[in-house]
């Protein structure tokens, strides 16, 4: 069961980060200091905390739908309708670790309307392995990449690390895609691709071209494509309008996969390096529930306003609500 996201006041008066955030990652959770309680207009700067205090003054508590780590990023989804998605990104700047807490909205504001980059994919010159069975292969002449030929067990283009394929791309024309879908050949190819850490199929045409191929039923091809994607959701099939765009997409995607998987390997046990959050404190009881309990025992409580602390303690001790 996923714990709650807890926000407490930082008891350290000298800290410039006034809040502690307990993120339910791992068996004990992790704790960071933060400037804000949620990324609003901008990204929130965070820093590792020494731990979660036993007498933490919790100011916010939110149910969590999911919390998972993917490489250097921790994805957090709250159980509410609005402002429910955020991400903590662990990175380095000027030789030291920095942590930013961001939402899709703050990320979009930070990079409004960017054009496709012409720089290196993920900041590196790629070495792309081209399958020896690929006829008329992409040369990646307009990208910062070098290629070499090698037999690949799956896909037509790949990036390797220590001799193992990390990510591969299968290239298709729209006619080849339709033919392999209807013959069943693509099912076997997708099964091989799904066994890799990352894989994708890129089509050098528009999706609409499926419906005006000669001697091919567009409805049957589209149905087979949908079934293939439902069966192998980890292998996306991407339509790019032209051969150059398909080549550009594959180049960027292979570079992103290489960077992501390298980051994941470098942060494999990152949650173990944070201070543990400890057991989850019990949620405060509802005032109406405490008043009803107190009146049944003839304890003096007002109809409105603050309930005496000793009454609350008695309620929690008797009902087992204490942490």
C-alpha cells in the first residue's frame, strides 16, 4: 500500500528551506527539504534532509496513487483530481547534487515552444550500430553520429553499452508495415524487440497511408496495428511523414534512451542514500468524530472551536488511532 505524501515544517530555524517533504519511495520513504509545498509557478528547489523528526508538525497530507523511480527521476501521482502529478529530478550542477521538484506545467513554462534542436543527441556523439541485413541504410549524415555494421538480433539500428544492445529501432515503410502486420511477421519481430531494455518501430510515412494502399485492406491493417500495440505496449510504433524525419526521430530517441539508461544505472540505489522517512504518523482524527466520542463518555467539549488536547489524546489512545 502506498503511503501519503507528508509536508511538515522544517524545525531548523537556520535553514532557507522551510518545509520537509516525506516522499513514499521505498519501504521507509525518503525526506527532502523544500522551498515550497508544491511546484506552482516555477520549479521548487530541494535538498536532502537529515531525517524525519518524531514530532514533525505536519501541515499537509495528501493520499498518493503511485510513486516510482525511473532513473534519476521520481514520479509522484497524488490521489486528487487537480495538481496531482509531479516529479523530483536528481541531477548535478557545477559538480554538486541538486534536486528539483517540478510539474508538467512548470516544465512547459521553463521551455515554451522550443524548436527541434540541431545539437548532439543528449549531448553526445552517438555510435549507431546498423544491422548488416539492412539495405540502403540511413547514413545519419545530418546528425552528429558515426555508424558501423554488425548483425543485430532485433531491430535495424541500435546503441550498445559494453557490447549489449540498450535500445533498438526497427525501420518500416508503410507497405512493409502493413504486409508484416497481416502476415504475422511483425508479431515475432515485436516479441524480440520487447525483450530489449528499450525498442521502437518507426514508419517512414503517415498513418493515413495505411488506408489507401493497393491490394491491402486499410481496416484490416489498422486493426492488426492496434492489436500489436495492445499486445506489446512497451514497443511504440511511431509514424514520421518522411524518411529524413524518421531518421531524425530515431537519432534523437536512441540518444535519449542511452542517456536515460546510463542515468538509471548510475542511480540504481539512490533511495537508499536518502535519510529514511520512518513510520507514517497517524492522520489527525476528525473533530466531529472526537466530539461524538467525548459526549458519549460525558467529557466536556464545546460544539465549536478547539477540542482540548487531553481529550484528543484519550480518544486516540482508546480507539487505537495513535501512531
